[in-house]
């Protein structure tokens, strides 16, 4: 699992790339942006050099499963066919990747790359293209030759306009559509792309960096506009172009992507996209796409050192529909600061939902989705289904909880009793908070439906009482929960650290801070569990052992901003357990 996470971060940050954007470099130097169409459906680019050597050094100590064990499990899987030379070829490349990822110098030598690299991923129509800087092209050929020799899977050497490239046939002879993997190197840039019946000579020239494309990204200010609009750093930008996708489906003749999709659909028994090419569908779907033009990805923080890697990334579904954005903002509730405090929590989760705003917000969205009245058949069907699900009953169901603005909880710290034969809690610092405009009234309403709460009298605001004095609770070692009431927060907590947070929460006014947030410190969360299990003689699953050694702190969140729906992901990975 750890390798998947690490590889995913590497691919996201390093394999998708671009050049540093300045008007001077675009005009005067060779740049991959000259070969990327401005209307590409997918783009991911590293706009400043990615420190691959430093990154590998920062994650070296996080490995726990040897590469040989990973490869053994792949070769031993039921789906593995030892006679399949194509599979063996790619498994051989994967093995080289995994083995060398544990040594930065070996990795750079094997793949012929420098200490800092730039990479690019984009599409020409439907054809994906990957490019990456290399400083030793011969290393790539040596790597591929080795994989060929050990797998029996070979390439065909070809040339177009004096540009050499390798073609690896991926499809079978009986397949209707033939597909090839193409690999080329020129001017210290590695290109990996695909060839099929869709790849006309000019498209292949574009992909291999021979002939620039018309309306290139290099001549556009699109990437700088995204950076400016969302406040991203200039390290990396990615996006999915919703408008280009809708145009390709509704007007296939107007774009290369549309032409490619039309050719693929012609190979099918039935063209399921034909209905979207009616004039009214084109108009109505493009109107929707203009309201939701892109999904963009960028960094708010990007730092890589030999012993520490920090990524703070945002994904924003851009929206120009102010009615829906206003409605979503209306239902955003309160999440306390302790939920996002990775320095002082083990695990925390918060949901910020303004229940009082939930029904009107959903009603606004429900009404907006019915305007205008669509004539495009698929959109008509969607609107008909929406009309049958009137949210009016939501207001009735949530009326009792209208005051609620959010509920959150966290494990601040904990320890296990290592003297016990079974896992048992020795100490626990934890907190659960309910935020509401009037939590006392809310409790009184709930108590009318719960007889066991009828005689409970909540303490005065600011007072702390043991929860056992209010409710009959079974006693557990190390656990003596207490309750504190504030004007806008009702808090149950256990432990001295949690008590300080619970008291301080009384000074926090309810504001719209987010919809969702999750924080976890892997080492703090799993080390006590592994230690207790080992001391008790229990067998510890390898997955749990991996989590103990994985010194990762992670926070994910969801909120609404003026530009759209934003999902955030913060990751701090330390190569060694810090004292």
C-alpha cells in the first residue's frame, strides 16, 4: 500500500509536467508547450524542475516491503501468464523501477535522468502523450533492451522525417483496432505515446515533437491564468477541460478529440453518443460546460528536502453557477481548529454542515437543476428524475436539528497497557464536540424523545462535570469522560490535553469553515497498536506493520470558495521517525 501511495505522489508531481512559463522562454527556446494544443482535454505539467533525487532520498527510509517480495506476489498471482511476453516486459520494467527507487543515484543512472527533471502529460485528441527530460538517452535504450531480452517481447524500429522511434505492438492480430506503444528520444526529451488507426502522420509528428501544433499552449496565457485565479504556486498545474470534452461529444467534427471519438464509436454496433449531437443537445450541454468549465489541480505548498516532503494540493471543480455556489456555501458549517491540527492529534474527523441551511440549500440546487427546461432528450430524462425527488421532506426531517452547525471529534493521544494479554487502553486523550447556535435547547428537544435523558440537567456554561454524574456509564480503565457546556458548543472529552482544547473552544465563534476534514498521523495512530500486539504475542498483519513505520501526516478537506468546489490534500512525509 505504501508503495502505491509513494508511486502515486511521484507520478502526480514528477511524471506530469511542463516548462517554467515566461514569455521570453516560450518565444526563444524549444519547449514542449509548442506541441501541446491549447484545447487539450487533459494536461498535467511541472512548471518548475522537480527535485527527483531529493524526493527519492526523502522516502528511502519509508520502504518496508522489499521489491523482490512485491514482484514475487505479482508473478504468483492467479492472473499471471508466464507465456505472455508483453506482460513479462512491463513487469521487468516495473521491477527495475521498484529496485532502483531505494537508491537515488541508481535510479537516476538507470533511467538516465538528472537530479531535477521536468515532465509533461497531455492528450492529442484521444491519444495520450508523456514527455520527460533525460540527460543520458542511452540509459533508456539499455533499460528497454534488457526488458526485451528477459521477456522475449521485441520492438520494430521505425523512422518518420528522420526521427527514429521504437514501436511495441500491444494488440493481437485478430483485434479490430491495432494499438502500439511508441518510444522516442530527441534533444534529451523522452516521448512515450501510442499509435493506432487514429494516428495520422501529422499527429505522430506532433506527438514526437517534430511539427508544432496550431494554437499551442505556449502561445496562451491559460496556465498563468489558472495560477493567478486559484493562488497556486508555480510548481505544477493540472486540469481536465470539461468544455473540450463536451464539444467533442456534441460536435465531433469541430475538434480532434471529437473526430477520434467518432471513429471509435463507428467500430461499435451502436453509437450511444449520437443522441448528444442533436442541435439542442449541443447548445444545452455547452451551456452546462461553460458553467463548469474545468477541474484544476495545483499546489499551495511544495517543499522537498532530503528528510522531509510536504505537499499541500488543491483540486477545484470550477463553477460559474453562482446560484449553486451560494447554496453550497449556505450549508457549509463549522469545523474546529483541532481537527486540522496535525502536530497535536492522532486522528481527527469533522463534518461542518449547517443543518438549518441544508433544506433551503438543497431546494435552491433542486430548482436550479430544473432551469432552463431542457429539450435535449438525455437532459430531459435527468430533469424528470430530479422532479420526482422533491427535497421538501428534507426540511421536515431536519427541523429538529436545525441549530446544528457541525460535529467533530479527535483522538489527541493514547497509550495501551502493554502488561495485558489483550489490547487494552491505558490512557486516552480524546474529544467530541457538537457545535450549534443553541446546543442546550437542542439537547432538551432530544431528551423529550429519549426517556433516559429526561432527568439530565446540563451544567452552566463554562462548568465541567463528569459525564458519569449525568448518565449511567460503565467504567473503563483510563477513561473518565467529562462534559463542558459553552454557548455554542457542547463538548465531551477525556484527558488533560483534551480538556485544554475543550475549554478553549468556548471562545471560538461559529463560522463557516468547511464541509469535511480528516487528519491522521500514521505513526502515532498505529505504533501503540503494533507494540501492544507484539507484546501480547499476537500475529501482527504486515499492513499494520507498514503503517507503523510510515511516518506520514495527512489531512484532506472539502470546502466551497468563490471559484468552485475545492478538495484539499495536505501531506507531510518524513524519512525518519522524529523524536
